C-alpha cells in the first residue's frame, strides 16, 4: 500500500527525487500518466495491468475516452542511481508542474502534484466534506 506525503523539487532536466519508500512499493519500472484534478497518477506495472484489464472489459464506447486519457500520454519510467525519475514534459505541462512537487501515496497508486495545487486542493477538504463522504460510503 502506498502512503505518505513527500515534498521535492524538479531539477533543470525535469527530474524529481522519487521517495524511496514509494519506489520500493512501485518496483523498478512504473507508469506515470495523467490523473484527475490535474495531477499525475503513478502505477506499479502490476496495478497498471489491472487498470488495463478493467478497461478491456468495457464496451469500446465506454472505454475509448478513458483509454485515450490514461494510455495515450503514459510513460514507463525508472529511477536513476540517485533515485531521480524523469517526468516527461507533456506530463509536467498537464499537471502545471514548474518546480515544487508533492508526491503522495494514495493506496494503490501515487500521485504527483504541483505543490501549490496540492495545497489548494487540500484546503477544500474540510471535516464536513470528509464526514459527508464517509457517510455516503457507509463508514
């Protein structure tokens, strides 16, 4: 399970020092793709295949937009010897990532956020919105 929140900065080449704890869970190679709320989703190869299998089960009329969103811009990456991962330019642009990055473990995937966007997104999470969501899910 991927957990934790980590603050990092991109280097001049678009690389981010990816947290060791998350790399250990994700494996040597993993996938970075577009995510919801203009962040990036990071999947282990195993979890990526699970997502692909679920989408293959859907009729093409339902899966086509999702396939385009997740797969067309996806990149397989691996950390270098210093633990840095190159985030492709098109994904940095999608997520609005300029310099400061927050990497968060969120259960079966990690997310990469522009740090300012991460903070704004979290400001919207109030005790009331969390309680409401928990009620809806039967917690």
